[in-house]
């Protein structure tokens, strides 16, 4: 079973490896195997860089695990932005990024945000589009794809039973 949990200090070396391998091996559509681009992209994914991410109070660094195996790494930044979502190439297409994304969305929603944002790679663009994310600036020249997901407002059981009555009460301004 895939479990998503906050990262801890002991995860730092493996988080660094997964982030780096994922970028190098899976994101060639984005970096074109250009060593200079890869170097800039992976620079802050060193163990020191990951430790800094972990200690930064603006970040919620998360890992998707199966038993002792770390499958994928995610990060929520400033409460409502997804800053990382990278799967270990050895565990691609086994549901890890899907589980991690669903968990990050749930955390953002639970914190009271009505929407979330991220900048997708070309590699993951279809993955996000298939999960309800929309591009916010589709025509712009870019190195990434800015996206946003607006969460559906949960309806109370009473609203769900009688949506028309709820609408008319809302429009009349009464509570
Ligand atoms: C594309 C990617 C995000 C999918 O994550 P995963 O953990 O491997 O896959 P999951 O099992 O959770 O989800 C499978 C989804 O991958 C996508 N997918 C399937 N084959 C694909 C392929 N050849 N190339 C790209 N995406 C593919 C589909 O959207 C699929 O969803 P579906 O099963 O509903 O059709 C991941 O494989 C990847 O390439 N990550 C690289 C890092 C990256 O770009 N991260 C995003 C940073 S913003």
C-alpha cells in the first residue's frame, strides 16, 4: 500500500537521489539531455539542498512510500502551490505520483484554499490535465506549464438534498 507522509531528516539522502534521478531520467522532454540545463535544475536537489527544503517553514516536504521504499517526493510551498512531484524512475506508473498529488491536493484543500497552482513539466503535462488541472496561460512561451486547479466546494447533506431551495435562499441574501 502506498502511504504519503511528511519527510524527515533520515529521508534526505533518498529524497535527493529520487529527485535527481527523476529529473535526469524522466524529464528529457524538458531538458533535452542538455548537461547545463540538468545541472541548474538538479543543483538544489543535493542533500544540502533537500535539507534546506525540509527546514524551510514555507514548505511541506512529503514522501510517498511503500513499506521502507521511497517511491516519490512532493512539496507544498506557501500553502497552496505544488513545488515538487517527482517519482523514482524505478517505480514509474505504479500510482505513486497519483497518490502523492491526491494527498497534496487534499492537504491544500484542508488548509482552506479553494484552488492550487503548479508549474508542470512537459513530461507531466498530460498527467495533470487528466487530473482536473487547467493551464492558466496556454499560449505563452515557456520553460514550464503554469496550471491551476479549482476545488469543488463541498455541499452539506442538506444542500445536496435540496439544491434548488438552497440556491433561492442564497440569492435572496438570507442565511
Ligand atoms: C508522468 C508522471 C508524473 C506520472 O507519475 P507516475 O507515478 O509514474 O504515474 P501514476 O501511476 O501515478 O500515473 C499514471 C499516469 O501517468 C501518465 N502517463 C502514462 N504514460 C505516460 C507516458 N509515457 N509519459 C508521460 N505520462 C504518462 C498518465 O496520465 C497516467 O494516468 P492514467 O493511468 O490515469 O492514464 C511520472 O511518470 C513522471 O514522468 N514524472 C517525472 C517528473 C515530473 O515531470 N514531475 C512533474 C513535476 S511538475
